[in-house]
């Protein structure tokens, strides 16, 4: 009988110990469990409820400065809430507060977006969606025709597939068949405004075509590449895939995948090859394609976390293709359409874009990286309805690069 009582006592003590462990775990972990927090916020009526269960997760910039970016109730803020509940401390973002402030000031009064990121780490240093009320929508989720910035992708994709043709690019333009309108170069209208006649580019290769942003060349390049190789290149670049830039256990801040049609006919692929037609991309996607050229054909996953290790996202281009396009982009800034972004001593590589959108003024784009030899920063700018990329977007990118230079990015 005494032995039975002893066994029962031991079992009772063990049960109490197990209960104590469960209770301790609940006390330490429950306040940081998002499900518990949501329940308590709905049902806790105490006066000090917000002190016990913080309403808002906070963030710091890469240097530890307090940083307020997320809008109340946004997915971004919900991710910050959950991260702080899990760690008990503010989240250190990859954003550089000084570069962010400069980009925001430059986009004041405009509609559009800025993405600045490090091509060799994927860390986002500035992320602006203007106006501020739609903070991240335009930068990572807004879908736009990319205009001639897409020629960077077309050039690198073609070279990666060993396609490097020379085409005749006449003033009359080019069309894939008689039933489609001619694709012409912007110089036709520009010369007409000055009451002059555009004579065309003549026979040119890819380098000169990118420098001068020749629509007639890249429309033919799309036809030469063909739907099968174009689809393979888009898949290799993961253009259609979403990109998570910050995540917690149960929620993530994710950028949209691009709208890139598959199986296009020759007639449909020609306008897509110049960044028009049925193609729609995000500013973040343009920045990532630019980063792929800057980083010798590799794309690292974009991130808003300063502490995450770099992760390879894709290998869309060959090393040789990326290096050739890099030289083309440098030439485009030195003596082509990107001249407004040429910063002495910085060797900026870039590409303008002017995207037609039906009604209203064209969207202005500029995407670039610097320096050429060892790229440290990619900057992509979109100004909705801004007109020519060289006039509206390139000057914004130039000022951001100058600010980055002052902040020591290129030392």
C-alpha cells in the first residue's frame, strides 16, 4: 500500500512539474504569439492594454536610426508588428534613412516610384512610392509598361542565347507583317517637330541600338529571338514570380509578379521587345533586371532586412552577356540617351525609358547602376506621366547617386 502511495506521489509531482513547464512557456511565449495578441487586442479592456500589448511594431534604419515607413494597417506594418512581438525589439531594416529622405524629397509632388538597392547583396537602401499615401504600392506592386528600359533585358537575353544580329533600321520603321502598324524610332517625330527629315539609323548592331534606344532594332531582335527563347529568358529571370522583401512567421510583404505574356506571335512580340504591348512590370522588377547586369548575370533576392544573408534568386544572363550589356549601358550614359545622368568620375551605366500608355502623357523611366567596374548601387526611377525618361527620371536618379556618393557608397 505504501509503495502505491509513493508511486502516486511521484506521478503527482511529475504532473505538477510538467504543468509548471507548460505554464512557464505560456507566460514567456504567448504575449509574442500573433494569435494571442489579436485575441487580447479585441478583448482586453484594461486601461493599460496598449502598454502591455504594443499596438505597433517599430523599425530602425541600417544605422540604427528610428525609421517610420509603414502606413497604419498596411501589410508592411503588420509584418513589423509580428517581428517585434517575436524578438521583443524593433526591426532593423536595410533602408538608409538619409538616402530614403533624399529620394522622397526628389519625388515630392510627383506620382511614381524609386527603388535603390545593392546588386551584390539584394538589400534595398531606398524604397519610395509617391505620393506617400500609397507608400509601397507603386514601388513593388505597381504594374507599368517599362518602355525602353526593357531593352536591357532583351539585349542580355539575346546575347545569352548567342543571338547578336545586325539589322537595317530605316526611317520608315519596321513591321513583322503587313497587317501590323510600323514600329518607328522616336527620332521620326522629334525631327518632324524641327521640320527636318529623319534618315534612319541604317545598319547597326546591338551596341549602337542600345545607346540610341532604337525601336526598329529591338523590334526585329524580338522577332529574331522568337517566342520560345523569349519565354525561357523571362522564366530564367523569374519575371513572372512574386518577390518577398520582408517576412514574419504568418505574414509577408511581397512584391507582385510581372505580367509577361507567353507564346507570343511574331507580331505581338515586336512591341513587347521595346517594352510596350501587353507587357507590364514593377519598378522593383526593373531594378532587379538592372542588378542582374551589374552583378555579372546574377540576381539576388531583394530584401528589406539588414540582417538576412544574401540569397541567390536567379541566373538569367551569362557572364559574357552581362559584361557586354554593362558596356553598352555605360555608352548610353556617356554619349546616348542617358547623358543627363552622367556623374563625373562615377562611370554610371544606365538606360532611359519612355513608355506610352494610351491616354495621357508617357511614363518616364530611368534605371542605372554605378560604378561600372564594381557596381555598388542600382537606382530605378519611374515618374508617371513624366514624358521623356531623359528629362523627368534621369535627373532624379542622378541626384540620388550624388547623395549616395556623399554618403560613402562608392568609396
